[in-house]
C-alpha cells in the first residue's frame, strides 16, 4: 500500500516517512505520476498543484471479452 495517502498497514511509519523523506521529495518534484483514477485527487488533497500531476495508466488493460479459439498467427 505505497500510496501517497497512508490508508492501511503501518500508517504511523508512513507518516514518519512522509514527514522526513517523502514530503521533501514530493515537494521538490517537477511532476508526479498518478497511475490510478483516485490518485490525482489524493495528491491534490495533499497540497500538490494540479499542474504537477501527470496521469499515466499502468500498461495492462482488462480484456473486453474472451477471444474465439482458432489458430495462432
């Protein structure tokens, strides 16, 4: 659960990390990459300006259906 907003497991450790290491790194970044739909809003709620957030989806998309059996080409 390495999300920007600590929500599960070891929340206090994540808060310590954000205070001393993660926070300065995020504030100094020119861009932050969000890969899930909820991440841009979480980053903006955390004080990150919208202009610094870039949405880049993970490379895997859900299949629209099961392909018909046939020869491999």
